[in-house]
């Protein structure tokens, strides 16, 4: 397997684990956005550009919506 793919899969695992470490909701949303972008690059590397574009679009859209929600409700869970 390509070392770049292995590195990106490791980044996915680290970002998934980091979600459980942070308590600040804004940090979690930013990590989610990074997870989505890395996942779209992985799909592109697997020669699935249609899935990569969909993942990028959905990831960007969800990140914008989640940042809006976090700014409305606050950054710390109650």
C-alpha cells in the first residue's frame, strides 16, 4: 500500500480519537472538517473522484452548519 495512504489513514484515526479528548465544541467541529477533507483526498487517491467531490461538499456544508450552531449555543457543553 502507498505510504501516503497509510499516513492519511493514520491522520483519520488520530482525528477520530481527538474528538474524544477535546471538550470545546468548536475544536471538535474543526477536527470534523479536517477529517472530512482527509477522507476526500483518500477517495481521490482510490480513483473515486465522484465520491471525493461528494465527501468534500458534504464535509464543507456540515462544517459551516456546525460552526453556525456552535456559535449560537456556545463552545462549552452545559
